[in-house]
């Protein structure tokens, strides 16, 4: 693939980080289109973004209503075909509620909303969002977090399976890359900050890569994840051919 990636940015009532992705698209050279949650199609795209925010006001629990939006059927079909999907913060919560990823996101263990820059350790470089050309296992990066319900939880059997399959891709860490309870901002199980599905084409993470894309806002490590998509797409056939 040589053309600019075509990306659908899904917008739910209460979504706000869609604007960050849409503003970032020209920086990346992407063609990004906002897709309202009531749509049943996402169009001819190369990737799908579920951005952060408070979909449906986080009523019931985060992502619980958004999973029933008509657009999620199209997102599911796209992911099943091997299409790249990324969900950051609220998007991660929605992916878990829609069972595109295992586990749940619960209230932070300290019951506080945290909005700060967070150090992360890259555990694995699986799939389109963590290219080995951009990120290596053991790399330490910094991305901002902004959540009150970011504590990832799953049963031990699920966590063990994620670990064994290399599907835990990001962990909370300190500046040296050491994982510890003190460096965990929300009490997440095993300090997990990001995971992928079995095919590794769906990535969910609580930090916001789209908010770490320019030096003026504090750092550009988010570009390393997003640029990974471009490298992956150059090595793949069109989405319509990935079945």
C-alpha cells in the first residue's frame, strides 16, 4: 500500500477525543473521516479508531451502551476480517464491553480521576499498531492518561492466557521501565495498560497516543504507535482482500 491510510474515527454521544485524532490526521498524512455511531457502515477504510471520551455519558458503566450502537456491527465485521482497530481510553472500554477484547475496565482503585503523563514499558510488538520498526520489547515510552475507570481486570486464567500468548503489549512502569505497584496509576491487574486480541489486529489501551503527537504538547511517543500502522499497511493487501 502506498496511498495515505483511510481511517474511520467513530463518534459516540459524549466522545471528545475524536477531534484529537482528526486534527492529528494531517500531521500523519492520513485521510480521517468521522463516523457517527448510528451509522451501520464505516466505509472503505484501512483502519478504525475508537477514541476517548464518555460515550453515552458513561451511564450504566463505561462502554456498556456504546457496544449496542449500530456502528459496532460494522466494527466487528471489520475486525473479524483482520482490519486494524485501535481503542484508546473510552475506546478500550468499548472494545471490552463489545467482547472484541477480554476483560473489563473498572473504577480506579484509589477512586480518583487521573490526568497525567505516564511511563509505559513495551512488552510485545504484535500486530499493526506496534511495529518492530517503531517499537521494540523493553522500550520505555511516555503517553498521557486521563481516566477514572482505567483499572483493567480479568480472571487469572484469562490473564495467564494473555501473558502466554504475548498479548499484553503495554504495562505501567516507572521512568527506568521497572514495573511496580507504585508506578501503577489505577490498580490495573498485573500493571496492564494495553492488550491485543488473538489476531493482534485489535489494540486496546488506556493511555492516549493521539495526545502525544507533537513536542508542543509534551512528547511524540504516540506517533510511534500510529506510524506503525503505516508500516504494517505497506506489507498487507487491501482490507477487502484480508479475509
